[in-house]
C-alpha cells in the first residue's frame, strides 16, 4: 500500500484475489537474541488482494494477508525451566514439552 498513514482505507468491496509466485528468497529470517536464543521467523502469505488504485498516485493498491510463524531454534540451558503438569506439579517421566 502506498500513501500517508491515516489516509482513507482502501475499498475492499471490489477487491480481487491476485495469484502470485515466489521469485526470490524463502521468506525466512534467523535472529540471534541478546539472551543467546536463536529464533526463526517466516512470513506465511495467505492472500494478496488488489483493491483498486491509489487516488493520489494512480498506482495499484494491494492488501497482503499474512501471519508470522515463529520457531525457537536454540535456547541457552539457563533459560529453560521444567514443564508444568496441570495442577502445577512437574512429572519427571514426562517427555519435555508435553508436561
């Protein structure tokens, strides 16, 4: 989308879904956090809509419906805690992450 923030919202009444193909990159980025953890973030594109044209520039206006997917890749041992079972007690026989 183009235009100043706070401008009129695009008219979605006649918006149409636009097919697309990825031409570069895989949409993932890995970040190392100050605490030593490494997270991987990928943007999942669900739809791209063309919502007419910007009245100021005449350029097509697009709406991208997306969701970030976040995955913990690495975590320092000192940040880990035992998983809790319902009721607040941890089970030493439980598979990590399944309480």
